[in-house]
C-alpha cells in the first residue's frame, strides 16, 4: 500500500514527520503526572494525561465536613485534569507554532 503523503510530492515526508511529532507529544502528555490540589492542600489528586486519577490524598482535617470534602475532591481532580490539558495544548502549540491550523483541528 502506498503512502498517502506521496501524492503531495516533497511535502509527504514533511507531513509524516509532523504527524509523528504530534503523536509523540500526545504520548508524552498521556504518561505525564499532574498534582491537583484544593482547599490549600487538604485534598490532593494525582492525575495523568489520560484523564485518570492515579491517587488521592485527603487530610484528616477535611473529614470534618462531608459536603466540603466532596467539593474539595472534585476541585482537586478537576485541577489535575486542567493541568493535563494545558500541558498537551502547550506541547502541541510548540509543534504547530506558525502553521495555519484551524483551532480545534488537533483536539486542543
């Protein structure tokens, strides 16, 4: 089967290399870990770039108020996920800097 980029002439190799860079950045972002915190550190959630929670740490003080604890857990997890998304966006922005790529095309 021929490479679909061959039809583009010399650009084919460039585009294939560009695609590989994007895949590498996405893989690195998925493997990275991010520490989300809430309540001044009462709750800490360690998340990865796959949007999975790897660990959760809750201070003894946080157990005093169930509703507050629930809110802090959600906030810490969301903080970790935001960091993961920002990391992926930053990595892809470095690769695509200066290219006329429509927003949202790369899933950012």
